[in-house]
C-alpha cells in the first residue's frame, strides 16, 4: 500500500509526534510505501528522525507572540489555499492509496482535507485531540481555568456562540472567534470527507459518538505500547530497594498538567523520605513559576531537568518508585503513562479522560483530579510500595498493553477496508487513477 501520513508537526512536540514517527518507520519496515506531509519546522526545531521517504512541507506558521508572520498565520488559520494546493500537488505526485491524518488545525487547515476528498483518496483520521468536538481542541476553558464540555452534542450555532461567550481560547475573543470559525469550516469538510476515525481511548470514542459522529465510522484502537518481543522490565538488584526511590513527573510544564499539585503533595511527604527526590522531566511556560514556588516554600529536593531525550528518561525511570500525572484536563491516551508502565514504574493519574483506562490495581492509582488530599495519600503509599519493578506490575502491564505488531495488524485492516470501500463505490479512484 501507498500511505500518505499527514500531520501538522513533523518536528517533535509531544506524544502525537512520537506516534507519527513510530508509524512512519513501522509502515516502511513492513514494506509499505510511505509519504509524509506536514509543516516545515519553525526556527530552532528539526525534523524528527523519519524514514527515508518523500516529504512535502507547507510554509512554517507560528502563532507565538513576536513571531514575524504571526498576523498572516492567524488570518490563514481557518483556511489556507496555499496548503490546499500543496496537498493537491502531493497527491498528484505521490498517488497514495490512502491519507492518514493526525491533526490539521491551524497549521495545515481543513484545506488539505478538502484536497484529499476532491482527489478521491480515502482518509483515516486518528483523533489524538478533541478538535472534532471543541474549538479549543482540549475541552478546557482557558479563561475560567476549568474543564468545559459546553460544545459536546450541541448545534453548529452553539459551537460558535458558546466559545465566544466564554472567550475560552487564551481568554481572547479574537482568538476564540478564529478557533470557532476554523472548527465550523473543518466540521463541514470532515462531514463531506467521512473519514474512518480511530479513537485511542474508549473515552474519546464515547465522546465523539455523544457529539453526533456516526458510530459505525469510529473505532477504538489503542496506541501501541510495546513490540511483542519486549517485556516490561522486572526488578533487578540494582533497580529495587533504595535504588528506586525518586518520584518522577513526565510532561509539559503548563497549568493543565498539574505539576503545581504535585509540588504541594511532595512538600507534604518529602520529610518522610529524606533519601528520595522529585525529578521534573519537561519544560514549558510554567517552569519559572514552579521554580519560584519551590524556592519560596523551601520545598526540598526538587530537580528541574528540562527537556530530556529517551536515554535520559529511561535512566530516570530506572531510579523511580512512581510517576505522577496530575492533569486538570482530559488526557486522551498519554504516551508518558505508557512509557512509565513499560519501564516497570507504577503511575498515579487523575481520573480524567482515557488515563483511568490505562492504570489498574497493580500498576498505580487513579485519584480525583480536584482532591489534593487524595494525591498526597497516593504519593505517600507509592513511596512505601514495592510495586516498582515487580512481577505483578509486569504481568498486569502485559495483560493490558497492546503490542506494536497487534496495533499495526488492526490498522492495516482498517486501511484495506477503506481502500476497498472507496474503489467499490466507484466514487474514489485507485492511486493509479489519480490525475497528475
């Protein structure tokens, strides 16, 4: 098969890009022909380590304050004729059997989806984020600093008026207007395209159905956790007992990730474990304020490590007794939780989104996202637990996790079904019939 992977970012930003990189390599290694479509990385960022494959890039867009083309980027965030033309040329040159989309909003815009539909190429969409439902794509009201489901299952009109009434995107009505407009345009485009939607969590699938998406066009397909040949690491003499004593946070330092909650919980229990440290792996807008909080309250033994590569993360997890994921918003299927459990480290997660689906009695704890006392209790228990590196944790992870091979087999079957259906309908040509 010839598969075009379309993702707005081909430089590493988070878990979505981790999956896109894996998918590109896995398809190529399986003998399929892969093409890549996305935005050119911004200054200071590099393309991910992707397989040797044809690649088509759109112009870099940045919405950050001070960016030289910020105004132009904002105006073209609803619909980019340039990106649409680039996609049309890509389809004519590459002639894929199918396009697998992984996010298009703002940087690519719905114009690239429309180009695929006009070319008669079937589409699959992995719903990594909530953009099909929510203008802010996060089910979170930035202005109120709270979870918001006001746009779930409502009319097209309400999906515009509700965000505007709240100024839910960055607390700005102008930004919210652009986001709501992009959402309405995208909705119409996706309805015409009718992609097969893959939801990485049951929570995401249920929410899409509740919002009115066709049940028969949405499949739950968990993201891959491990290759079949790899087992989660069981305890080794150098990774048990006192060697495993640290608490680890993995993720972006932004308010919705809840690192400040973890700091308060750590402050309450740190004196009980003088040999343990809190290790913060990640960077972001909240780092300076978190560091200031540590200094102001003299919270002991907290290390901010910034962005860490895979080797450093593995080394940190080898010394961890638990990881903590105290999010204040709906996480879909976070890679950081899978990464922790596959390393044999139990995870404490908030009771939001798809995270409770990932953690069981022998792999960690689910705590109410607004209950700081429950987080303290869970952290205190974890610091005296023998779960890290244990056989019972490994066994439950193996029972719960999806292998890379199993995920790929299911994904290829979806590809085959969509390609066959498109050709049988007579409305979608095969790759060889797409006009150059």
